C-alpha cells in the first residue's frame, strides 16, 4: 500500500506540486519493499513483466477512481467500453461510441497515472478503412491522453493491428469472449471448449503476437486452455474469468468495489461501496429533513448578509 490517503495526495497535487514529488519519493521506497514499480509503466516495461510477477490491471472511467487505483500501485488502467454498462446505463458495450470513450479517457488521463493507460477501440471502429482506424486511435491518444488501445478480435484483425503498430500506436489484443460480438452470439458464453475454438484461439495468439501487440486479454476462456496460451505466448496474457494461470488479471473497477449493477460470477468484490453510498445518502437525507444539517453556527454572523 502506498503512503498517504487519496485526499492527502489530491490536496497536495493542487496545492504544492513539489510536495507530491516528495511524497512519491516515500512511495518509491514503499513500492520497492512491495516489489511494485513506482515509475511510469510503458508498453515495454509491462511486457517485460511476463514471467517476473503477476500483472495487475483494472478499469477506470473517471479521475478519482483512476487516481485511487494508481496510488494502490496497479500496473495498467483500462478505459474500457464497459463504461457503457457500468456508468452510462446501457445494456452492453455496443452502444458506446468513440466520443464517449474519448470523454472518459480524458478524465482518467487527468489523474496522470504511473500505470500504463489504455482505452478500448469501441464497437465497429476496428473494421473501418485503415486510415479511419488510425484516425480513431489518434483521437484516443491525442484527445483522450491514453498510451495504447485495446482491440477486440483475433487473427482476422492482425493486418490492421500491424498497420497501427507501424503507425506508432501500441495495441493490446482481446480474444476469447468479445463482448462487442454480443448481438452475433445472442448473449455471453464461455470460450475454448466448443468445436475448433481451442485451435482458433492458439492461432489468434500467434497472429496477434506477429502483428506486434504488447499484451493480450483473454476473456471467459477455459482455464486449462488459457494456461496453455500463457505458456505459448511471448507477450503477457491478461485473464478475466479465465482462471489463475495467466500473466496477470483484469477486473472492472465497479465489480472490485461492489458497486456494479450485475457483477459476473468470476468477479470478486473487495468492498461494499454500494452500501456505503446508500448509507451516506440516507444519512444526509435524514439530517436535512430533521434540520441537523447544516449545523447551526456557534456564533451569529456579525451582520446579516446584504
Ligand atoms: O471493457 C472492459 O472493461 C474490458 C475488460 C477486459 C475488463 O474490456
């Protein structure tokens, strides 16, 4: 755990940038003790963690959440298109547009995380003409402030991914369950056990690696197959609902915090923020109604306001 509460750091950030630098010096020692990298994570340093230690990834969609996750020492923050179902009230990720991701990515990047900052390329954009895909990624990087993009899709997307990498756009792959395919699949399901899915996933990993991705998310995939993909792959395999034998894990922040509308069964809530928020709102409402908030000042003002 890094020293200093979120509020301490937040206040210091705006009041005294040098104090922030000093507190990061203390953080550096704490990080060393816990084997957490205190320096800016890059696609290269993240990739180098394969085989060294598990890689910690979370989503964030706003500045304070990103700030907290970063102070906790996560390695990668994803501005996921899961913003659609977790924040914007959509049923799935298909309704999320490039403008929406850019808006949330810009908020997250204002937290200036040490963690590597990645944003999802939203539904449909990876299938535009190559020049237009580059344009979408440029918006995520230049307006959203992220350092890399994540693209759902396997071997068929390898050519466009190679094109992006050549243009200087780092890409994270995403295979197994691809939530942007929900309307084609008619729902969400586990991958890896049906027909030739295992062979397809092995081929996906090889094609994405050759295209130049720096890491690959493997979602809701048979754990034994995911373990095999992790062994096969030269880049980190980041699992979600795919068992423990990966190079790292990613979870949606709202699931970790216990604030999601519908958490998947593989997720784990490490807090009950939903209950904390409901209690805070109810307590505030009660105090307004019984006139205990705002508190009556001890001394009357010298003269009434004009
Ligand atoms: O959008 C998202 O949150 C994701 C996951 C991998 C967590 O893509």
